[in-house]
C-alpha cells in the first residue's frame, strides 16, 4: 500500500506548503508501514527529485497529458483517481491521498472526493492509521483556534494538511539515508472524461514565480490605514526588500483595493511567517485568527489603543506613510554598506 501526496509548484520547484504536507503524509505512511509516493503535474524531467527524496519519498509520478495545460481542477482530480485506482500502470493500491490545504489542494481533493464517493478531511495537523480503513486525525477548526480529534472511516483517506501543521525546520527530517537517486520517477498519462478540462485556469508568470502567502517567511500586511490602492506601492517595495509578500485585511479586499487571494484572516489565508509587519491594521478578531501563527508581530499604527497593538510583540505608534519610507531607506543604506 502507498500514501500518495500531491505536489504543487512554486518558482519551478516543490511548494513549501506541499513539502509540509509531505511531512504529515510521511507520518501517516510510517504508522501504516507503507511507502510514500508523490504526484506531480508536469514532465518527468521537471520532478524535483532532491526535494522529494529529502522529504522521504520513494517514488514519484509525473502526470502529463496533451490536454493538461494550466490548472484544471476536475482533470487533476480525475488523474489522481486513476493514479490511485490500483489498476495496472497506476501507483498501485493507495490508502490515502494527501495535499496541502491551499486553494488548489482543497479544490482538487474535493473533486476527487466527489468522483470517488469518499469523505474528505481538510486542514489536518496529523494523521495515522489505527485499523484497516480507519484513520485517527487531528485537524484545525475555526481558523486554527481549536484542534479537533476525529476518526475517518474510509477505504482511502482524502486529507489536506494545514499550512502550519509542520514547522519549516522539520519538513526534511526523517528521510534517513535516502538520496536523490533513490526516488523512482515514472510517467503517468491519465484518461480524462469529456468535460474535465472545460474549467481551466492559466496563472500569470509573475504570480507563479512568487512566494505564496501561506508559506511566506515575511508578510507585510496592509489595512484601511494604507489609504487606498496606490498606498500599497511602499508595502510592495518593503516586502521585496525583505524577501516577503504583501497581505491585507478583509476591509481592503471589500473595498476592491487588492485581490482576495492576499487576504489574511479567518475567511482568507492563515499565515505562519517568521515576521508579520502589520501596517494600518486595527486587528479585528477575524484577522488575528489568521495571523496568530506568526512568530513575531510588529504593528505600525497611529492608534495606540488598536487591538493589534496589544497583541503585537512590538509596536510603532506612528503614520505608516512616514515609518515605512524611513524603514526602506534604512534597509537600503545597510545593504549598501
């Protein structure tokens, strides 16, 4: 039997969120005495064998078809259904399919659950096999504010893994002596049904090459205090200098200043960066639910009584339009010296 993990791409390699999902999949495989395999949508030559080997993967499947270009959620799910069917040419009997709890991972596994008529558990933190067809799960509820112990009964488990389920430093632990040359990479061409590629999305090159909000080590957040769409230019510049990404509060997306994919919070993305720099954000409870996993929170706000100031590790009481340019100048000066 095999535990199969879907690997998403980020800047041409395996996405950090997928590597964390692999760590949970590895624990599940170990509890069942099974092997760990990876599924990758793309050519064999592009499979990141070194990353997968470091995460404990023994075999990888490159899923490629002339009909698969861009992101097609139903087609991806159909391919995973075929790969996990146990039929000749597939990955063999599969006990679980695991993916990161990203927009893609959750959507693809939801389609796979519908195709396979199986239950799906989202935002898992850990999983283990306790008996044939029985899985003990711990998963996040209410945007990670509580953990739920659950039992999933299914012939094949379908799980997505919360972005902060595994610390970054533990992602590659437990791979033992396995090296890149020990990952067996095979090609798989799925049989797609009519209509599987009717819904297909093509992502722009700049978005695909960037660091994802869920896995970024630095996030520069902006709220109503930024003032409008043009005010985010300075946040973008600072994020670029720090090697991070921009995140926003819900009011920013509601006003149409920035896209929803950048929203941090209970109804957006949950982040776990090393540093969260919150600029002009009041810190409503829904927003704090999405950033409470940050190791260090620095708030920049004109209101000393803002809720986020009391929850931040450090606070700068001042106008972000004055503080951020000064911070950018200081970083550039230090980098030049």
